[in-house]
């Protein structure tokens, strides 16, 4: 605690300071003043918990000084010292709620007892303040969450009165704007000192523009701030508040700030809140540390099957440069777009991942599956943002082409055979002879080296390849089974059915029923 000693005699001040064990009493800072006027100045500057003051001093006596200090520090404990038994001074001291009166000449033990009593009073006051502040904070946070819901008809809930009870004089014409601060890390995981600093920053950022606010915490992830004023809320002030908050958050946090529209009247707060929530959903398309304000200018992109066809064609042609142009163009279209649902974007990326994996599978690129997590859906269904999913896709494409280079380098002939089959498997007449001619080798030699390298005959490999393609198409209800049969190189659908069941253990229709979308 802080102690302010005020006495015009320097020796008296020094004697008091040197003869008492202040740390033992709980005093860790002592300030000195030589008269009442300087006492007021230092009290304003240092805000002491306890004041130990002489009564008779030049320029301003202790009674006059204490009246001035009481205006700014009404809960500070005051102890008077005087060598005069003046009843008028004692009456004035009582009216000021002075907690103790010590006569001169000073007795160190009397000072200790008086200060000890003052420390106990201040400790009790601090505990009461903490309790009151916690209750006040809880009440306001509860109110901040409740006003996010539209008012219920015939309800006796009076939000305007609730604001009045919390110390805010609002009117029917009061302006409100909701800001939502979404942090990547759970709020409960932030250290007490850091979260208190964050709340203090929010407080100073808003009060800087002479506005009030209440805030609440939702789902341990969102800080909901309702800003209000009986004057007009301007776009300029809201933008500045967000910029000031962002400047602080950029040092230590990953976050999004979303801003609802300006509304009039407490019953309409939910409208501003709903817009801020809607913008928060679109944060999927924004990089971290962004302020998101409603934007009606950017149109919704329209992606069609041509994108997938182009991507698949480039994969088959090993056109890495064009593939990256395609996905970067896709990313730029989606980035910062408030007119696309996150699940729509996730579906596009899911289809691209699927094409990538199916192509790797058809080429039997085992080195592409070196990581433990090969479930495509995991990449896009986790609580990631667009930037995270896009970066995973970029990494996977790079991995694909690295694996492709390894396959070509390890055995160019085998890779060329697999690639030829990949492009021609739908041809019913595809034969070992066709494959041999493609690689400029004899049929016998091709069959021998392929079996040695892969452990499978060419016919086994071709059949398995066609069945895998058929399995992928059976999951899509748009394709008829007879059409699938033709697409994978079997003109006779009955024969296709026999081959499929022998390989998979299920007929094509049974497989579709079990694994179809």
C-alpha cells in the first residue's frame, strides 16, 4: 500500500520514516509532502491508500487539505497528528471520518497502531470493491449476452431498466453497435494478467471516443462488445476503435474483429449482433488478424465442373504450373468474400483433394502416402480457415509432383506403362501389345519387367485399375451401372459385374448401396 506523509517539519517526517518497520505493516511505498498544497498535488498524482498528516501547516492546514483530497479520494484513510488539543480541530476531523488522531510529540507505537488500523480498513475496503466489481462485471456480462436475442412479445424483461441499474442512462434514441472479437485461442487459456490487460485495452479504446459499452464472453472464444452513446455513433469512431484494438492484438494474438450495423434503441441490439455473427462466419475466407466490415460490392463467385475438368486434365498431363495458376485463381476468388458459404468452399477443395488422391492412386504412387493422415475429408472438415486448407492443398500438390518425379526417376518404363493405362483404360480393346508398342519394347520383355517391379502381371494391374475407377464412379448416383461398365472398358455389363464381385466381394449395386453418397 501507499502512504503519504505530510508535515512541514522535515525532521519529523524523517523520524517517522526511520523509526517504523513499514514493510511489516504492509506499506511498500512512502511519499512525502511539506505542506497542505503539495499534499493535495501529490495525492492526485500518487493516489495513496493512507495519509498521515499534521494539522497545523503553512499555506493550507490539514483540515482544508483533507477536504480537497476527499473530493478525489473519498476512501483514503486519514490519520492526523497534532501537538494541540484543539476541540475545533477534533470536531472537523470527526466530520471528515478521520480514522485516528495521534498527538505530538510522536510516539512510534501509536503511529504503528494507527497505521495498522488504517491498513485493515483499506484491506477490507479493497475486498469489498473486488466483490462489488465482480458482481457488477457478472451483471453486465450477463446483460451483454441476453440482449443478443430479439425481445420476446409480452415479456416483462425491461432491458432499458437493466442498463439503468448498471449505471447507464440510455434513451429510446441511444445508438448501439456490436463488435465481436474472435480469438484463435480459448479465452480461458489466456493468463490472468494478459486477459486483464486486454479488457483494459478494450476499455481505453472505447472511452477514448467518449462512448460506453458492455461486454460478454460466449463459448470461450468470442468477446461480444455492445458500444453505445446517446450521441450519434459515427463510422469514423467505430473504425478507429477497431484499428486501436487491432494494433494491440497484433502483438500477441491471432484474431478476427467483425462489426455489426449501427442501430437505435436497446431492443434492436440483436440486429447489430446478428450481422456481426454473419460476418464472423465469413471469417473462413479471411486471413487471421483482419477487421471484417460488411461488403456488398464483391460478387459471389460461380464455380462449375469446368474447373474440376481443367484441374484433372492438368494432373494427367503433369502440368504443375497451370495447376498452381488454377488453385491460386480459386483462392483469390474466395478470399475476403462474404457471399459464399464456408461449406460450399470446403466442397470445392474436397473435390480437388479427391482428384489429386485418385490420380496418385491410379498411378500407384506409394510415396505420396508417406504421411499418417491420408483421409481427405479430415483436411477440409476440421475447424480450419480457407488459408489453412489452401496451404495444405499447396503442400499436397508439391508432394504429389515430388512423388511423381521419384516414380519417373526410379523406373521410367514402368511409370510410362502406368501412365498409358491411366489414359486408355476405358478402351475395351486395350492389350499388352498396345502397351508394348507404346514403350517400344517386346511384349514378353514388358510383361517380365512389369511383374518383377510391381509383383503383378499387366492384366492383373489393368483389371485392378479399372475396378478402382469403377468404385469411385459407383459412389456418384449420377452414373448408371451400365455406363460405368462402358467407361472402365467393359462393353458387357454382366461380365463387368462378375469381375467386380470377384475382386471386391460385392456386386456393383451392392457396393453402391453400401458406399454411395
